[in-house]
C-alpha cells in the first residue's frame, strides 16, 4: 500500500520517540577538520571526549587534519605487485639461476633413481 498512514522504521511500543523521554544528551562540541582537497568536515564530540588528530573526509575519503593550512597528505597507494615481482626484489638473477640449477639437479637424480 503506497502512501498509507504507517510510520516506517518504528514499531508500536518500541520506546521513546523524543529526547525528553530518553534523557538529556551529553554536552557536545564541533571540531573542524580539513582534507587536502579543501573539504571541511565538522563531526561533533562529547565535551569530555578526546578528539582525534585526523578524521576521514566524508566527501573524498582522504585523511583530514585540524590545521586548515597544512592538511595531511594523501596516502600513497602501492601498485599491485605479482608474486614474481616480490621474488625479484629479494633475489638477484644469479641467485635465481643457482636455485634453478639446484632444483633441476635434484629432479634429475630422482628420475635416475626411478629408472
């Protein structure tokens, strides 16, 4: 039924619907954070809560800091590396040749033993 009188998202008897019945909210304060793209976000915190040094910008996802003139830099994303690229970082070509020769020699010895 479209356009009915039902209140969506609540149940009858689910609990208080206004603040006076729930109690008083803790005193709040807003803190400004700026990202490298110049977006300002102003989350609210309880007065006695510790505020973080950085906050993720809700518009672009970059880290945001409290200093408008010097926002934190965007994190550097590493490109995808294959397993072979990581191996090549750790081993030289000479190491690879020696490991291959050793593995081939073991394989030849195993095949000679079978025959």
